[in-house]
C-alpha cells in the first residue's frame, strides 16, 4: 500500500473522525457518528481504498 492521502487531507480526516466519534460518544448525534472511525483510520494510515480505486492521490511525491 503506497500512501495516497497527504497533508491537509490527512489532518481533515483525523479532525472530522475524532469530532464524529466524540459527538456519538456524548450522545449529541446518533450511533451513526461512529462512522468517524473510517476517516480517522484512513487519516492515520495515509491510505484510502476509494482513492486507490479511482486513481486519486493527494500525497506529494518526493522528486528524485
């Protein structure tokens, strides 16, 4: 798995994931808020399966 999620995309995924999980845990939103596990995981890992399927890459590559 090569990274395909980079920079701001990763930060946004982590923040949104944590916010959704926190809101679900406090009862502010329903159980569907635990779907925040997905953006949190993809942000932490740096790889997104749908990005791989559609050929999207927001991760900067090192110039050689």
